[in-house]
C-alpha cells in the first residue's frame, strides 16, 4: 500500500514539473520579429496615394495576425468555419486589414474614426471589437500564427496580452475606447 502512495506522489510531482516547463516555455516563446512594433519614420503613403500625417506623440505602430469572425452564430461564438484570416497593420494612425494572399487591403481606416474594445476579461483569446466606417468587426489578434483548426490554451492566454497591446496601440493613434 505504501508503494502506491509513493508512486502517486512521484507521478504527481512529475506531472506538475512537466506542466511548469510547458507553461514557462509557452509564456516565454519568442514571436516573429517582423510583427513587432515599428518605429515611425517620415511621411507614409496612405490609401489611394494620400499622405498620412506625422505620428502623434507616443503613438505606437505595429503588425498583428488576425482572424476576423464571420457572421451568424458560428462567428458570434468565435468559430473559424466562416472566418477570414489576414493581418492588421497600424502605420501612422492608419489601420489596414489585408486578408491572407490578397494583393490589396480589404479596408484602411484612420484610427481617429475607430472605436475599439477588448471583449471581456473572461474571454480566453485576444478578441477585439472594432467599430468604424468598415462596420463592426470582431477579430482575434496575435503576434503569432492564428490557429485555424486546433485550440491551444496557453497560446490563448498569450493572445490576451497581444489584444491589450493592440488596443493600446490603436488608442495611442486616436481611437476611442468603447
């Protein structure tokens, strides 16, 4: 009987150690450097050749991978079946969404015309809601590849941080919280 107690204790200790290592590696995983914040430099071209004004003091630029939720009940629940995958680029106060493989952006909107909010503290992913001239867009943002077919709880926790970073960047460029 004593050997069973010892075996259970050892198995529990090993399981806790493995989970600690996995969580630590997951939390400290490096992201792709090309998706990091970019320093603003000079005047930037905007949509249709317009020149975007110089950045606001303290404004943050950057790029994020994104999954834009589709319509209907599946989209409302965050499903990937009818979602659109692509990238969100924030340069000089202009937020642009370009779907994967497209040659041109789907939409570009000045941040001053946007309302942005992170969807709830209980939402495990980096879910964001944007309201503006392009309509209401619910999306998941990440500095990492956005999973299409699988779930990853540790990655979902990291995506909450990416979502906070994204909201801060958009707000620093003139968007309104809400």
